[in-house]
């Protein structure tokens, strides 16, 4: 019960904060451009608190449902956008109405919300850099047999220092630095027993990792290295029949040492129906167990029936950045996350990534709760990531989103006059249906993940 409450509070705080940032972008730019703002609300539904600013013009609202928000500007509603002057507005009021403003002003207001989400993310990543992050050091834990890295002479325990002239401290920095080198050469300086050496390697082109999350492992054969343990065993599975129990450490599969969870899973998938030996460490005793992965799909992908957990060989470290490094990190990390978000959306549209990976409010709430448990830096990183996602999603050219509004304004600029009220209303309905379908699908994915455990 307390865990659920904690998760809910973290989720509500995150959404309320990021929505407030987004709407404040619309609000402040509209005010600076002389457009009259009537309401600024964080949340929907009945007002819990409301007050007026010093000039008495804007009503500020904290509403009961903290899952959204809005800025209401004079003349913003569709029925106020006709060519005729609304009879209830004075000349002074009409001059400040939204719908009579030039296209560039209205476009500036529309783009300001997503822009403020990106600005928030930049500031958040800067703060994370200065506070310090828990990271895995750039220490080689496992070198795959016959891999590019092994042929280049890299060994377990090597400390990676420089990649293509850029100093690195963490394994994440190593992964990020490799992303632009897939299919090309990379120069790595490493340290072994206090002696620095350099090596050049051609990073292999590969297809397994659509988002380039594990370039080091898939492209070079390098990984952090982990100890892989059995977390649980499914009833009547090949693993149970072989005698595996929770807590067993899997150290070999088919005669090959196990250096990472991904490596083991891939090996299991590739050996459906083939009897192999498992090397197990149980209570400091080495055991050998025969197991035959079972094919459980049309493509013959092997399954053993275990849930795995892993423990990295290296201990995590706290990495704090200097002032200028933190500033640079804020901008570069926001840019990287923006590109990654666009790539994910594109790969979902082209089915390179399954839409089943799309998360809804339950997934976001779970992530909010987990990161809040991990500390301030982790939670701020989560806020930055969600803020980038909000910025990108709101720029999509879908009616009812800011990107859709920018598309309307682009058409208006080309035509020399705004779209008709009837067309705008129909487009708004299309947008509402599309967003509604997306939300239902994301919520369905959340529920399926819950039911599957």
C-alpha cells in the first residue's frame, strides 16, 4: 500500500511539474508578445485553488486532476476566430486577442511549450552532472571469444580511458562514443597495470540492437561483465527438469563461459532443441547439468524457463562533473535524448521496434517511483527524459498538439488566410481520436505487462 502511494505521489509530482513547465512556456511568451491571457491552469477539472495576479487579468488555477493543464488566451477558441469582430470585445481588447495576431506571434506561442520542455531538460541534466551520477566505470568485464576486441588484444580488467580523442569515465560514455562509429574505425586508449596502450578496431555493423544501446557488446564483443544468477524457475520448464533452482549462478552454457545476461539469452535462443551442459555454481560447489532449450515460437527461438538477474563485476562509482563539463552535458544529453526519442518513434512506425514497447501512465508511474527510490539524481534524470519526450511528442503534426497547430499556421501563411472553422473542428476531432487511440493502446500495454508480471 505504501509503495503504491509513494509511486502515485512521485508520478503526480512529475506530471504536474512538467505540465506546469510546458504551459508556462505558452503563458510567458503570450504575455511578452502582448496577447491577453485569461487563465493559467495546472491540472484539469474543478479548481482546488484559484487567484488573480497583481494586474487582475490572469486567473491562476490549481485543478483537481493533475494530469494536464492549459493556458486560455482571449480569442483562442475556434468560435472566436471568424473574420467578424466579436461584438463583446472593445477595440483595445481585440488588439490583444490571440486570433488577430500575426502568424509569427501565434507560432511563437505554440512552439514555446515544447521549447520550455527542452530548456527544462537541459537544466535538469546540468544539475545531474553537478550533483553526481552513480555510474559503472569503463572497465572491461568480459571479452567475447573470437570477437573483434579479443583479436585486438583487449582483456578483462582493462580500463578504457579515451575513445577517438575524447576522455571517458563511465561505461555509458563508452557506449555513447561508439554510436557514431558503427561500421567504421574507433581508436581506444586503455590502461592495463598502469601502462597506457592504444588500439584501433573496426566496429561491426549489426542489426540486433535497433537503438544502438549495446554497441560495445554487439559491435566489438566487449561488455561490463556480470555474474548471472537464476532468480526464479518456471514450473515444468526445461530449467526445472534440469534441476535449476533460484540462487544458482550460471557460469557456463554449452562449454562457453557466461559473461553477460544478453549473451546467455542469445545463446539459449539459438540452441532450441539442442541438449547442452550448464555449468552451475551452487553454495560454492560446481555442478554440471544437461538442459535442452525448448522452441516456443514459429521461428524456433529457444526458451529455458528461467528469470535471470545479474550482478556487475565492477562496483559503481559516483561521477561529478565540473561547472563547464556539466553545462556541456546538459546540452549534449538533451540533444542525444531528443534524437533517440525521434528514432524510437520512427522505428515504431516502421515496425523496426515493436509498438508493445510503448508505455502509458502505469509504466511512467512505476518508473517515477523507482527513480525516486534511487535518489535525487536518478529522479531528476527521469524528469529530464520525460520532459524531452513531452517536447518531441507535442511537436508532432497531429491536430490538438502544438505541432498540429504549427501545421495550421503554416497552411494559413501559404494560403494568406486561416482555415475555416468547420475544417479546424473536423481536424481537431481527428486529432482527439488519434490521441485517444494512442492512450488506450499504451494503457493496454501497461496492463498486459502487469498481468505478465
